[in-house]
C-alpha cells in the first residue's frame, strides 16, 4: 500500500514539475518558436526570399513564378502577386480609406483559416489609413477583422506594404507577431495573409 501511495505522490510531483517548467516559458522561447514556424513555412512552401536591394532592382516587384518574397526591414515577408493599377498615381495617401478582401491563416495552427471575408460577399473590411513621415496607422471601420478580434487597430504588417502597391493590388504576406494584431502579439503567433483585393478611395 505504501508503495502505491509513494508512486501516486511521485506522479503528482512530476506532473507539478512539468507544469511549472511549462509555465516558465519565456518570451525569448516563444520568439524562437515563432522564428522556427516561419522558417518551416518558407522551406515547406518553396519560398525564395530576396533582399530589399534585389526587390528595388526589380522595380519593386517580386517574381511570382519563382515564388519570391521580399523581407522588409520590419520583418514582414511580402509577395506582390499583382501590383494593381497601371497608373503610377493610384497610390495610397494619408486619410485614404482602404477596402480589402483577404484570408488570414494562423501559421502556429497548421495554417488553418482564422479569419476571412472572402466567403461573405456582403462583408468587406474597411479601414482609414493615416501616415506621417515617421509612422503609419490604420483604424478598422467595419469588417471581419473587427468582428473577429473586436479591435480597431489594423495590423502593422498590412500597413507596411501599402506604399509598395497601387489600387487593386493582390499581395501575400507573412507577418510576425510584432507586426500583427493584438492577439498575434499577445500569444506570439505569426500569421500568413492573402490580401486578394486592396482598393483605395478618398
């Protein structure tokens, strides 16, 4: 009987020790996990990462046939599938409103769709874009992102790519947590986005 009691107590102590170790996961550990998930996605998807200098040398475009993504200074990876309008003047300006059709995939959850408006033709995400010489911010007015996360702040990763595209663009992104929405930052989860139609209006 004593052996059984010792065995049960031992199991309980081991379980408590394991839980304690699990609870002591640091932010640095979570960042390492995030970097590993992003690296695995890049490798498994056959993504070719190019430098910003290569990107600019290609007239600020990515070669989709080679599955190129450029890594921006912010840490966001961007593939421009379609730059948008042929008119160079059709670019984003401060105080513009942006409409977007998108799919959000949670990289840490085996690329499951975590938010989208593509399946709902009556829902289009809309946000207001404000930029200064040093920063940019966006505020959701309506749409699936606001409904899902109940926050108005647009992910910084979405904003970082807007100066590179024109009205009607199609862009794919890998967004690390520091450039994501609040839930992404809180849980240190990276997300993959397919922004299928980005439209600007005054």
